[in-house]
């Protein structure tokens, strides 16, 4: 029920949300999925573990430890070509690896072709990464990684005098690098982890009537101490982090925000069937009052095939540097009196696999309340302002069946999200959404077909119609080390 920019997206525990973007959203082009071993989706407010920006949840990426070598090459419609490669070594004492990926495409016109906008907007991107780890002793290890991204995209804009969306000669450029270094140690019966990360982005929009450059800089120092493991009857973790964000935005304004966070989390398993988790965090941002957030969660599984889940959590989000500078506002000038957003959410769910049937069911009901949500006013004067309160609620359900080598999965979500003061629906939140996926996995042949749909939704200037899209893919294992793949996106 929360907008995309209210989800925090970290890579190896370092947030990648762009401080120079108006909403603080994330450019996932920095992450090559071939380099990812794990994606964790944490729903609901996660402020007590992650601090600001985690109102809607967290999508956490973990990089793949390097081992062996791999290569991939693909091509397709609109002049699309993509290649990637990686190599690494691993032993009991050390590991290290490098990887690279790149693509180019002729693109399509983002503007409406029915109005004569037929110019294709192409682009290219390349990225490279290196990572390593070395164990000095059985109790002390050093690790680090560095990533680099270069990208260029042709874009469309709003040329005068009509200021309607149309073909233009605008170009967007992006140069990003990310680095992290740290140490892990065992001492006094506890695990210790110390990291320092730097994240840097330079963006520009050139060639149009409104050229602009953006820079974003982030540094995070983090220390975490851990007792026990998740499967122990009792485990705990506590930590301290310090984050600084600096950015320059489209009108040249430069601002910086710093924040210190203290957090603790404890997990108790009083019986093998019950797991309870509690966490609390205090954030002290430089430009705003301190915020304390908490979270409680539990899982009760009386049988192996049945589990009940429940969670309550809080979150908060400070205004971004772009929102504070109000660089897209008219008349110009910084925002006055913007307050951080504060959220509270709860959810309850059930997971059930009935008997010996090849069936798995899951349903979750949830509510989310956000006070002082920051929104951009579509009426003059055009400025960022706090909405008094927004509320959203919903139900998500999923079912999965398997028949030999075939697997069928259905999902459905009902969401209601409103501005409490006006009763109007929040923008770009469909009330109904769902998907159906059919998969096959044989010894050498595998395939997947997905139909996904979203209902109508409120948007600036009216309502956006719903959509249905279908994707199909297949893979053939030529040998143990070689796969051939094919896919069609937006089939119909």
C-alpha cells in the first residue's frame, strides 16, 4: 500500500536510495542480477532495523560469493544486445572475483506515437564489480567490494510552447560507484562486524530546454555485535550506525543531512513451534527531531504444514534533499516547514499446506497508517507539503499447486489507499492486482508463462486504465555447463 520510493533497497546492507532524487528512489541498474545470490522482501514498516525510508518495506540484495566462471550473451528486439561475464576463486581462507555486464538497445519512443512521436529512444549501460574476502585467523576476516556503473539513455521531454510530452533530443547520463570495506571477528563469545561504505552518483539531463545536473554522496559507518544464531533458543543483535547524505540538485542547491542510529533486536524461541522477535531503534537526524521506532513479530507453527504469522511495526522517513530544496517547485525557493513522515503498520497471515495434497496456500491481511506523508501539490503554488494522514489496508493471497513436473501459482491483492483528509484515493495504487504463473521443469527443458494484471488507478489529471501483460520463457540445458534460453515479454 506504500509508494515505490517508500521501500528501502540495500545491497549487502548498504542503502542505495538516491538522495538527489525528489522521492529518494533507487536505480537498480547498479545491480547485475547475475551477481546476486539472495533477494529478501520484508513487508511493512522496518524502521527499527533499517532507519529512514523503510515505511513500505525493504528489498535486500546480497551479492553472490565468487566461484568458477560464467558468461552470458543475448540479443533481441529493438536492437537489444546484452553480455555479462564473471570469474572467481574460493578457498577456506580467501575468495575473490570480478564481473562485468553491459547492454545496448535502439529503444522505442516513450512519447505517444499516435501524435507523431516516433523517434526511438535508445541507450546503453555497462557495469563492473570486484569483491574479495581474506581470513587472517579463524576469528578475524577482512572483506571488501567495489562497483561501477556508466549509463546513457535518450529521453523524451516537455518542449515549449505547449509543454506536452513529445520527442526531444534530451539525454540522461549516469555515473555511479559503490565501495564497501569491513571486518568480522569473534571475541568474548560475540560476533562483531564493522563496515564503512561509500556510495556516489552523478546524473545529468542534457540536450533539452531544461538541462540539469545532480550529484549524490552517501557514507555509512556501521558496527554490529551479535549473540547466538537465528536457530538458537535466544539470539540478539545490537548496533550503531552513522550516515551522511550530500547532494546537489537541479537548481544548483547543495545540502547535507547526517543521522546517527542506535538499534537492538532480540529473538526468542520458547518452544520449537513459536518464534518471537522484538526490535527498537533511535534515529537522530541532524535537521529534525529524534525518532524512536519499534517492531514486534511472531510465528507460531503448531504443525509442520501450518504457520500463523503476525507483526506490528513503525517507520519514519525524513524529507529528501530534493524535497527540502524544492528544486522542481514553482515559484522557486526551498520548502518551509516540511516534517518527516511517521508510519505504523500491522499484518496477520496464515500459511497452510493441507495434508498430503500438492497444494500450498498463503493469505495476509494488513493495515498501514502514515502521518505527515510528503506529497507534491498539483495546483498552484507547486510545492511539497505534508498530508495530515494517509491510510491503506489490503489482503494478499497466493496459492500454489504442482503436478509432476508442472507447477501453477496464482496471486491476488486487494488494496485500498486514501488521503484521510479528503477521502480521495492515493495516486498509482490499483485496488485489484494479480497474476497466474505456469511453470515446467524437466531434466533438460524448463519453461515459464506468466499473465499479470492490474486494475484502474488514480493518477495525476484523472484515472489510469488497468492492464494485462503476458511473458513466456524457456531454457534448454545443452550440457551441464551450457544453457540456451528464449523469452518473449509483453506477448500479446
